[in-house]
C-alpha cells in the first residue's frame, strides 16, 4: 500500500502536525473522500464524532493510576494462584474431585493469562506502568502462537484495518466464510464442522494464522520473514509442549508406585483438557466479536482516505459486544466490550464498562447502532452466519 | 544451593513463559531469585535538599564495587519511575545494605520524591550494580578523588571503602561545593580527615569560601599543585556536572596526562517544555547513530537517519513501534504530555524529543 507524507485535502489521520505519515490507506486518487459512515452521518458530524471520542480517550488516559495498577496485579495474583493450585490438583488423579478441580483451576489460569492479562498487556494497555513484567513489547503469553507474530497480525493488521476485505486477515481467518463479500470456495461447505474442530485446537489455529503461509506462497512476504516466523513458532511450540506434556507428566513419575502406571498419563490428559477448555472459550469469545450478523465489513476503496471519525465509526460498526456479569467480562478479558476495545485498544480493559456508558450516549446522540446481546444470542448469530455463508451463493452458480 | 536450583533451566521449563520469580513474588515480594529488590530501611537528610537512603536488598543482589550506580525504581500512582543513582556507602559489607545519596533536583520527580515523601519499608526495584567507574586493584598510589556538587557520591563510596579496608596509599579527596550548607557528608569527611592519616581531604566552597582558606573559586591547576597532585602521574577519578568535568579535562590535557582521568557524569534530565522542542540530539544507541533533533516524531527522525524501526499503524494504537527510552524527555504529539522518566517504553510514532533523548533503537 502506498503511504504519502503530504496529503492535500483531507485532514491527516492523526491529531498531530508533527507527523503526516499515519495514513493507514491512502488511495491513488488523493482527492476522493472515503464514503464510510455517510449513510449515518455527514462529514461534519463524523469529525465531531471523532473529536468526542478523542476527548473521551484523553479523559480516561488522564485518569489512569494506582487503581488500574492494583487491578491488573490482582488479576495476575489470582492467575498465579489458580495456576499453581490447578497444577497441584492435576497431580492428584487418585482423588477425582481434586483432579477435576485442578483441571478447572488450570483452565481458569490459562484463560485469565491469555485474555485479561496477555492479550491486553500486549496491546500496551499497561505500558504506562513501566513494569517490565507487564510491558506490551516484551510480554510472552502461555499460548503456542508466539507473541511477536500475534502483535503484528492482531494489534496492527486486525486493529488498524478492522473488517476491510483483503487487509484484515481476521475476516473468517482465511478459512471460514462469514460475510457475503467473501468469494465462495468449496471448503466453505464445511464452515460449521471446521469451526467446531478449530474450537478445540484454537491455539494452533492462531499460530498457523500468524505464520501467513498463504501470503508467503503468493510472494506477499519474503522467504526470510517467513523462515524467522516458522522458526519462532517451532521454538514456542517446543517450549509449550515440553512444559505441559513432558515436564509436568514426568514430575508425576514418582506417583507411579502409589497410584499406578497411568499417573503421568492422567497429568498429561488433565493438562490437555485444561488447554482445550481455554481454546473453546477463547474461540467462542473471539468469534462473537466480529462475526455476528449485522457486523459491517468494508472494501479497501471504501476505507481509502478515511478520517479519524470514520476510522472510529468503522471500529464501532465492525464489532459486537456480549452482555454478562462482571465475572463473565473478566473471563473474556473484557473482549465482551469488543466495541470499546476496538475504539481504544490500548486503554486498560477494566475501563471499558465506564467507556461503554459514554459511548452509548454518543450512539444515541448520533443515532448509530450498537451491536450487543447475550452470549447465547451472539453464538447463535455466529453459527447462523457460518451456516448461511457455507452455501454457494445463487449468483455464483454456473 | 536452593537459589541455583530455582534459577536452573529445569525450573525455567516448568514456569515458561514466565520466570520462577513471577511465582515467588506472590509469596513475598522480596523472595525473588533474579529480580533485585530492596526495602528502604532509613532515610537521612544530608542537607536541606539532599538525602541518603539506606537500602536492604534481597538475596538476588550481588553487591557492588565502589563507584558503581544502580537503577533505582519506585512505584508512585501505579507508575514505576526509574533513575540511576550512584551508591554512596562503603563497599565493605556491600551485600547486606548500601546507601544512595540523592540531591533533590527541582524538576526531578524521583529525587524530589526521595527527599520529601519516601517512607520506611518502601519496596524498591533495583538493577544489579553497573558502571565502569571503579578503582583498579591494587589501588594506585597516589590517587585523586575529585568531585563537584552532588558528584561526590561515587567518590565518597570509594573513600569510605578505602577507609574501611585499611588502604595505606596516599589519597587526595578534593571536593567543590557552593557552601558548607550545601555539602553532603561534610561531618564524615571531617572525621576521615582526622582518622585517615594517608588521606588529604580538602573542600572548596565556591560561593561562600571559608575565611583564610588557601584555595578558592573554581578548579585550576594551582589547586592541584597546592595539594601536591601531579596531573601527569596521578590516577584521577572525577565526577560532577558536565562543565566541571570539562574544566578538569582541560587542565589534564594542558598540564598533565588526560589518560590519568576517569570520568563519570551525572545527568539530570533538564526538561524545559516551554523551550522550543527542536534542540539537542537524538541518540539511537543500538545503531550507534546520533542526529540533531529535527522536531519530528522519533519514528520519522529514525527513518530519516536511515534506520528501519518496526512500526505499524503510525497513529499510536497498535504498539508495534514501542521501544525503550534510556533517558531524555519526550512529548506526546496528541496530548502534549511530557515524559522524562529514565528507562521507560514509549511509542515512537507519537512522541517527539525535547532536547537530548537516548533510545534502544
């Protein structure tokens, strides 16, 4: 894509005069204005909408402090404790309730680590704390997909170019058809069973997605970049597998004389089940963020030369929230506030409920749509989308 | 033994991708085996604007050599603020406790905090001691320890160490302060002058000289001559403000041997947000490139200098371009907020330098 330093008519996509570079997509025709959101608002309204969200962002940033730091440290503490208890519980395969509790605690620990801690920390939400353990650039999560590639594919590609066909690789993860604008392919017939399969091994799906093998084959990324990514992925798989499926089961060897030959196997399977629970949960939350019906997608030319207000609007219309209890929100890493997360990906997620209240006022003021619903409703909607778009479109038939 | 086991690769495999410290710290913040932490066990006022902080480090601390500094991090309002301070105490017993002595700089958030609000029991996040400003072994004879203002801290640590280890060689300790009231360690230096027969301790108060004092004013070669210091063959350790060190360097270049001079600057981030931003230089430390600050964002300046830093959205959301800033002040291009902390992560696409900035790029 072309990036232009100088840009004549449209205000740069940044609040700064210092740097005119941050134009996510600048079209060949630099005079053309982006049509995003014109069906709802005029350009003036879009600018005002953008300015209000910028102001909201600054208000929250100015307010960050001890409470936010205490919160994330509390989450870290609960995560560590439940991880240790989980591992200990899994070492008691002779006492089924303890064993099952261990699996649950380990799954909880992994969910917290991946979602409320890992995902959010890697967005740089806690960089302001200047704590090396919570530094977005250095954080490595307990997940087979390497952080480095996640940060590129998720933080940059997905969050900057949200729901733009051809740029946001998260539309259907290059595997599923979830939108009418995606060309139908025969494998899309298996949309639903493939999705249910992916649900169980989601962490490996994310890893493969981050490799961008297709892009490499099409010559879009260089062999060097691909090699580095592949080696990084293999190394990370090695470390994760060594820990969960070799080291901890091996620690159970001393149990063999007392419990039976199957003790290490029980530890291995208990850990695997915990990983699968986490996979299924993360998959569910993430698919509900962008794939329910009524979530809008865009073409690249729509998004060319968009303004800050249009960028915000694209994030709003391209995301969907899930309602639920406070505990539910924590377990989703507050991705249940997907809209707020997409408006302000680098603001600590515990602030999203507070931001949501203000966003809703803006929604009313500008008469926009706010996609939200119970988990069951959003899951049904996603399944319905997957099923609907698995069928070859009538216009496609030859 | 336990320490070695806990830091082994077997334990690392079990705790990956975290380290064992991330679990141990949940039991007790001081139990870490790799992360150096300390408790504040004493705060003593040296002068009206400087304090000495006594620290008891945990077992991860490997001690220090006199003249070294530590990165000193405290958390205020959820933000860890890190500054480099020279160790001021004697290196004998270096593992059990040590002190840093800090002059409260009018713009220095941490130094002000240390001087006015630091309470006993505060947890301090430390680095291991670092720095090459240390005495060779055996300690050379004669030796000159030379300092200006609060630059006395590392050479004070050297002098105290020489005292405590019974060093017998000749030592000259020459210090320049504005006045006796503004001098740190004044009473202890008086004591050392009496109890260490091989040491000559001399203070020069530039603003309010002691009546009848043979030496006065800023440093000249005559001051050295009066103390029988020969700049051609006296190994000299000098610490102080840049202007002071420049003056000493000129003397050694002209009248002595510049190779005898070991220098340590202390840097206070001088932030003047009212001044034009386009001053100073931007140093990309990893690439060993320094450019004049053009006022553009650091990302743009790095690219203009031929570097290819990683970046993503270029609008401050994706965090791809975040790098460590070693020191210096930067301004956020949207909020205008100025941040001058040492060793913090910033997004270079949305920050411009104010004056000198040093980055891990």
